[in-house]
């Protein structure tokens, strides 16, 4: 059974992706700093017969610890076929008021960490003769959004990373793609006013917001055999918000 | 299998998988002239980490990439001894 690592798989979009991938037949290792009630509930369903949804606690902003994390995962789970770089923080605020440390820590978690984690897990995919990386970007990485300049920079970075890495490892049978969700109802957007969400929905072609399951389906597609000839793309899932 | 024979057999396997023409392997062969590019060496290092449990390139000190095949093998043989 193919094993997939999903970062930030404890709640929100990451948990949705982890559950979808388990349903699609993969074995998933979710990583976050701490587990959640929702994850434990999902594990109870997923692990009824055989363990299919695992959780390992790790703070992904600890860049120096990533090599050891991957070593431990390899020892415990063997070859890893896929990686979903989903964990990120979405701190908003006016750039001129932002603290420098806050800017750095956001870039560290949203950009440096997934790049380093990919570096180490790629080894396993290279030795395994193929693999999949899916990077979670965001529509704000190419549309822009006031108050999200740092976050948008990190999400745009994942697109450039996706394209170049896709070229680098394509000949090894490894695909690298991004998904760019529009605004989703998760903890990350919990401070957004309802009227604001209504405006986003009204301005979208489909007159609604995309849901976690829509993005999870897109990730499952990119992970699967049906997407074997798709690499280096950005798959936008935004209910037509940016068309 | 010895470290040497493991390395040589992985090189042949990767050459087939990646469809590369490789030169006759001997210790003085400069890696640059081997027919492998940097990606092939990355794949080789990944396989050797699995086979031998060794990755001399990720140790704390910065290591220069070896020049000849003999240097490459010696690097792994030394790592296996320590
Ligand atoms: N929500 C949206 O509208 C939206 C739109 C477009 C794109 N996205 C993208 O979708 C992805 C998921 O977002 P979300 O809305 O699901 O966010 P979320 O609900 O805030 O969940 C974030 C996840 O990342 C984990 N995480 C955060 N910091 C971590 C750290 N230092 N180490 C390890 N794990 C960490 C969290 O677990 P812990 O806190 O326990 O560590 C959690 O599992 C992100 O890449 C985001 O940029 C979201």
C-alpha cells in the first residue's frame, strides 16, 4: 500500500486530504504539532481493521530536526511514495506593522520547511522508482490580497518550487504539482467576517466557496495513476473566483 | 556483498533504469566521464542509503564530491568502518 505523508494533517484542509487519501486506499502519516479530536475520530474509523491513518507529532518550523524526522518515518513506515506539503500559517496584517521575526517565521514554516522536507523525502521516492509531491499553494499567491503580503509570497514561492522541481525529477517518474484553493472555511479563515465570505461567494462564477472536500479530491487525483502525465501544474480549486 | 560490489551493482542497475551508456568502470575513472549526470548520482546515493544505511554526504562536515570512482567507493568504505 502506498504511503503518503500529509503535513498539517490534524485539522482543516490537511485532515480532509488525509481522510480522502485513506478512503482512496493509501496509508497516511499525518504530521502536526498536536493531534485533535477530529483526527482521533477519523483514526477510529480509518484504523478499524488495519492501521491506515497514523499521526506523528512534530514542529515543522524545526528545520534542523527534519532530517531526523524523515529517518524515523523511513525506519517506521519504509518507503514513502507521496508527500502533501499542506501545513502553513496564514498570519494577516499590514506589512509596515509586521514584526520582522513574524515575517521570518512565516516564511520558515510555509516555504523553507516544505522545501527541506521534500528534499529528504525525495530520497525515498528516488530509491522507490517514482513518487508524488503535491504542494498546497493558494489563489492569493497569484491574485494578491491586502493584508496577506507575506503569506502570499510564501504561497507564490511554492509554485516556483513546484515547477522547477517537476523538471528536475520528472525523468525519475516523480511528479510535482500544486493545488491553489480559494478561500475555505477552516480555522485559518475563522476570523474573516461572514459578509466578507458572502462577497467572495457572490464574486465567484459558481456563486459559492469551494469546500475542503473539493481540494482533497484534487489532491487525490494528482496522487493517483490517472495523473501520471501531469506535472508542474497549479490546479486551482476556487469555485471560479479567479476566472 | 561488499560495499564495493554493492556500489557497482547499483551503478549498473541505475544505468539500465535511466537508459544511460556508461563507461567501463575502474577506480581511476573520473565520475564526470562516467556517463552519469548529477541526477543519476543523487539516485545512486538514495539507493546506497537504503542498501548500506550510509549517507556520507549528509554528515556534519562538508564533503567535496569525489572525483574518481575509486574516491567514491573509498568514501563509502570509510563511512562503513566508522
Ligand atoms: N483556509 C483557506 O482559506 C485556505 C485557502 C487557500 C490555501 N490554504 C492553504 O491550505 C493549507 C491548510 O490550511 P488550513 O486552512 O487547513 O489551516 P489550519 O486549519 O490552520 O490547519 C493548519 C495545519 O497545519 C498544522 N501546523 C501549523 N503549524 C505547524 C507547525 N509549526 N508544525 C507542524 N504543523 C503545523 C496545524 O497543526 P498544529 O497547529 O497542531 O501544528 C494544522 O494541522 C495551508 O497551506 C494554507 O495556506 C488555505
